[in-house]
C-alpha cells in the first residue's frame, strides 16, 4: 500500500511540474504574440561567383586614353576583362567588315557616321533603346544631333561618346614676323576673289626670295612658306570639304547619298583649287601627301592650318614655337562648323550583351567621360565633362575654347551614303587629281557624279 501511495505521489509531483512548465511557455493571453516556431539557424549560401568574360573593344586611336578608361572599368567590374584592340583608321573598316562577315567581330567597337548606313544595312548593330530607358540614361546630356546620327526608325544604337570639330590653328610667331600683332577678326572668304581671308593668307606666303603672291616677281615654283593648309595629316577626306560647301550654301552629298552637284558645290571646289593654283597660298595635294601636313606645320612651312582639336596634343609635344587656336573664317553664308561625332556600338552577335552594355554605360558616364576629357584626347560626349577637356589644355597654357564655341554655330556633319567605302575611293581618286593640278574642278565633279552615284546607292 505504501508503495502504491509513493508511486501516486510521484506521478502527482511530475504532473504538477509538467503543467508549470507548459504554462510558462504559453503566450500571455491577449498579447498577440505568436508562438515560437523558430528553427536552428543554417549556414547561408554564398552568392554564386560571377562569370568571368572577355570583351574585345576595337578602336582606331588614342590608345593611352582608352586604356585608362578600360582599366577603370575593369577595376569596378573585376569579372569583365576588356581587350583594347587598336587598328589605324586606314585599315580599321576593311578589317572590321571582314571580321563581322566572318562572325569574329569585336564585342564593342567605335562607330562612325559615314559607316553607319553600311553597318545598319548589314544588321550588325545591337538596338539599345530599351536599355537606355530601363537604366534611365539622361540623353539630354548628349548632343541631339549626334544622337540622331546613330538612330534608325526611332531606335537608338549608341550613346554619343565623343565629338570633334575643326578650327584654325596658327603659328603666332610667323604672324608676328608678317606684321600681325594678333590674328585678324572677322575674316571671310568667297569664291569670286577669295575675300579678306585670302588677302590675309597671301601676306603669310613667301617664295625663296621673300616675295608674296600678290607682289611682282613672286615665284610660285619655289614657295618656302605657305599661308594656309586645309588637309588633315597626309590624306584628304570629304569631312575637310563639307564645312566650305555648307558655308557657300551647298553640300557634298544630298539626302539620297548622291553627290549634291550644283553651282554652289562647283564654286566651292573652284575656290579650294584656286587656293593652290591661282592665289598660291596653299600647297598642292602632292606636296602634302609626300611631306605630311603635321610635319610641314611643325617645320614652320605653313602658317595657318585648318584642322581638328585632335591635333592639340601632338602639337604641344612637337611644335617648338608659339601657336594658338581661333575660329574658322566665314563663307558667303557665314560660319558653318564641321562637327564629327563618334560613339561606341555593340556587335549584335556578341555573346555578352549585358557586359558590353555595362562597358558602354561606363565609357559614357561622367566617370569615363572625365577620363577622356581629362587627357585631352577628345571633347567628351557627356556635357557634364566638357570642363575636364578645357581644363586639361588650360593647365598647359592652351585656350581650347574656340573649338568648344563651334558647338554654338550652325553645323554640318560628315557626309553619309549607303556604300561609303566604295564611294570614297572614287571621290578620293578624282579629288586628289584636282588638288594635284591634274584635273579641273568641273571635270572632277563630273567624274565623281557619273561614277560615284551608282556606287553610292547600289
């Protein structure tokens, strides 16, 4: 009996103990607290490592600058390696079109307005319209004119990355020797008598005896110093002609991509021809092609050079004299600036579209654009970075604002036609003959029209 009572007592004690434990774990009535349903923590999974990819980025110049941009991008995106591939302009397009046709083209490459019709015709560019909208890219920071160059049927294929323009670069020392304390303001040219611009250039042109073209006894076969040159480096390009044509009320190509052959274009060609063979203020194409524009300007054989902002860094390094920049002369229709816009485009067949888009976004962001502008290579496409470009040259004692002011002038862009490469060969062939004195302007344009138009639009 005692044993049974002991067992019952023990059971009662256990029951009371369990009841107490149970009540202590219940939530307080009306507190709204939930019962404890937590489980033991488990080790969190580490995020999957990002896939490492390699992008090929093809350009034709400014390698040190763009290597800095690429290095900065890779630092922010360690899983993306970018191989910068630099090919000279003379070979860039043949190589690119061959690679694109063979399916081995670069992931990202520099586009150029003159080649866009061919690229778009071949459907090799990626449409980035939706990406621009999704990432809220503020396109108001970029040139509307350049943006439209890279559009087709309302679709965007690029964000303006940089722009260049053409102005007057002059040898200040040679002007002072000729009696000019400063570069004359309000100079203008016309196709009838050359205008005040040609009069000025004649005072800067000398033969071996120190005579000027407008003086008796001047020897045009022995010119030692030319007043002017409008050819870039050692080659001619329609981009060097479009500003003159527009300032005379004409154009090089019409809206259909054919030669815009009319009296205004003929007058323009005649004026450029006369600079060499009537006024004797500019060297022939043969002279420039064999010696090089840059070498002759640096060698003080040319006093005034009509060229682009891309020449400032080379001249800073090579010219042993004082030189400055000023605005272009006015034509019959006033001043018309030549604006050349360049943008990065994505290969439509890239295996890494998102990574390629990241690269383009970085290059056109303020970070990337400050690098481009801060090295003085080109005017940044992003207006937030304009001062980086101007400040770079200001720190070196060069006032680059005349180039920047071109953006405020009426402007003309590079001529565009469907089969530009083939058309360019014909244009170059006959224009070179004209500027070498082997063909007159009218015959030159007749030849370009007859042979170039069918090629341009085929």
